[in-house]
C-alpha cells in the first residue's frame, strides 16, 4: 500500500477504539521480531508536561550528537509528527512499508483468536519498528493513557522512567482517586531502572516512592526549590539550577521551568550510565526546544496564544501564566473542550480572568462538547460568553473584538490547535485586517 492507503487503514481502525492492556501489543511486537529489545528507551508518563519534557530531552540529546527517536501524541499540525528521528518526521514510504507489514501481522493475529490491534497499538508498534530500523541511539517514548496498561509499556528494557506532573484526569479509566491514578502511572517502573520525577503532590509522591521501593528501584526527585528565576516573558525564560547558570528556554510559564529541570535531572542521572552530554549541548538544546500549543504565541498585535490546557491541573497552570504574563491586557478566550473532560473545573480556574469568552465545538470529533452546552456551563462563572457556529467564526469574532494591545487565548484541547493556526494563516493571505 502507499501512504494514502496506509493512512486510510489507520482511520478504519478507529472502530476498534482505545483498549487498555498489553496482550495485543506484546504479540504484535513479538511477530515484528521484538524491535523494542534493541532500543534504549526513556519512558515518560504523567498527566501534564509529557510533550514538553520529551521535546527538551530529544532536542538536547540531538544536540549532543545522538540519533534520537521521539514518539508523541496528540499531534498538532501533521499526523507524522508523532514519529520522529532527530526532529524529522517518518518518511511516507517508510510509514507505508511499516503499516503494510503490521496489517498482515494483525490479520494473522485475528485468525488465531487475538483481538484486532487498536490504532494506538499499531502506531506504537510502527514507531518502535521504525526506530529500530533507523538504529536510534535513544528513544524518548511518551506514554499515551496511564502507564501500566498503556501500549508504550510493553517493553521490559528501559534506561529510565520519567514522571511529569500527575493529577486527576481520565477519571473512571485510570481510577477514581489521585492515589489510583498515580499507581497506574507508576506501572512504567522497572527493577534497577532509574526513575526521575518532578516534585509531586504529597499523595502522588508517596505512591511513587512506595511503588519504586516495591519494585526495587530509586525515585529521584527534581527539586524545584533550587530553581533561581532570572527572567520571564512571552519570548523566553532564563533561570539557574544547581551548577547550571543562565539556562534559557523558549517555553513560557513557571511550569515549563519545572519541566526543564526534570529533563535536566534525567540527563544528569543518565550521564554516568553510558549517555554523556556536554554542558554546551544542554544549553543549546534548551534554547532550541520548541513545543507548539504550550502558551505559544502564534500572532502579535493582537496577541493570539494557543494552549493545550484540558484538565484542572493544566487550567491552574494556565491561569497562573496568564496572571504572570498578560497582566493589564483585555483578554478574549476561545474555548473548545471534550465532553468527557472535567470542563467545569477548567472553567472555574480560568473563566473569571476573561473580558469575553467565545465557545465553539471542536471540529470533526464526536467527543466534542457543543458550543452551546459549553457556553451554558461558562455562564455560571462569566456572563460575557457567546457560542460561535464554528472555530472559524469564533476566531473572526475574537479578532473583531480585539484591539492591537489585547490578547486572544485559545485553549481547552490540543486537537484544534493546528486548524486554528491554519485559519490564521488563511486570513493573513487574504490580507484581512487582524486586530482593530
């Protein structure tokens, strides 16, 4: 099959949904001759911050001269973003070849009584097959949902387990309590494999330490109290940490400094385990790291910012960054959310900050909450809310309301970020005035 046919095949697999469990993915990898066993994998789990930490690590190790595979989801602009080697997307012909191979294996599995692999299982297997084929020195693997039963957790061989901020999300799937969610995330731990974590809520930290002790490994915490902030604005942040002075990053928000420190602690932990990195590569990698959708400015005058905040913890961090970086500006929010998220908590943390809120239905997704239902929920906290008929109309309304010194902030999910950026580019090409 060619690339188009391979993509269509992946689309057809959506009927199998998302299923937690390792039986299918392990069988799939076995029939692919265990590509994962030849890879040195850094496995990253958590609720928020996974993509940022993966980006920091892959960029720094790339600067240090390693061939680095990066696996992330969801994607922002291009489907092939999820499988990269040194920031280059998987080639279309490699994608088609790998999917053809996996399709044949999947059909064999079904005839032998296995369930058909899900889209995420197929994509994960494809990624590991591709990284093995490319002879990657390192693979930075972002966990999908949870940890213990996630398809990315099928391999026993890892060189590090990493935990970003863990909070309440996917309630009812991973567990009903924060303790249960933390325990599910802790499933990526392996005996004698170093584990590194950002500073967590006390209950989460307790669970991670307990699980690490049970398995037989040490949990290393990146200590936020050692961060010395030197400069913070919409363009960049500069901070010092331990003996690293004047580190510059291009990602905005205090939480991104914490994510950077977590990445640095991982690099320090692996320094003596066969993966050395020179200091200059650390500085260069941090400065070059980009990650769209994390309080990213996509237009100026007026400011148009996109952020992926889609749960309570993400909304709290977003609100903190807004207060820190957008003080004194008129704020117009564009909000689109999924109906299976705790969107009332997102609203509670953010809506009071806005002068005007425009809701929209996330396009092309059956999980999307309708613009009207979202507006109704928002009205409890902020009466200045309007439901738009589409994302395009929401963007046009926001631009009509915004002066050149104002700020438009779009958030609630990462899924519409790419389309929003395309719409803005289309408006520029048509030479429509942006801002009044």
